[in-house]
């Protein structure tokens, strides 16, 4: 028996009855092609979910009613400032090392109390904070000396009343 004949006999013995080795290889390819097609379809669904079908503009968020609040700091020295601005969660905005004078008008959500806190730096000085809601003065306070502190706070903001 030659080596060519023995290889052919071995190959025929390994294949299941009635199936040639060429048919088995074709079945493996079909399985890989089907798995690849399923993978492509799944990837398409993922991309559709991430990218969406809209024009790319995010949906408009409901707007929280706000009121104009003006924070003002006058005096001498540098201060760290903490104030409430347009944050529905009521978180403060912090700015450090501000040179005086300083003024900022922001929108504060109704239902939140407008608050301005100042802390002088290690060199000290004197600073006065003032708070105005819708243009009307609400409160003022003075800080002096090294690391002097002052806080101006108003009552919770309500919708304007008409007379």
C-alpha cells in the first residue's frame, strides 16, 4: 500500500457515514458566515440605540423658573467667593482669589435662597457683600481682617406678585 492510498483511506474513515470531508468543511464555513451575520445585526442595533434616528439635537429640557440676582462685593483685598447661580440642585459656584470690586448678575431658580459668601485671604483687608433680587436690595454684610468672613442671604425666591 502506498502512502497516498493510506492517507485517502484514513480521511474516509474519519468522516461520518455518507458524508465527505468536503461537505463538512462547507458546513463549518456556513456556520461562521451565519455567526458573522448575527454579529453584524447586533452591532447595527447597538449603533442605532447609541446614535438614534433624530437629527442630533437633544430634547429640550423643562426650564426651571428663575429670578435675576445681583451679587456685589466692594472693598480692598482678595476674596474667595461662593454663590448660588442657575443650578437646579442648589449647588454653589466657587471662585477663588477674586480682586475687588466684583459684581455678577445670575439667574437663581425660584424656591432657592440666593446666597453670597466671601472669605478674605491671608493678607486681610475689608470687603462688603451686597445682594439684590430683581433690582431690589435685600441684604449686605462686612468682612474684615485676616480670613474675615461675611455672608449675604435672602429668603427663598418666589414668583413675582402683580399688583
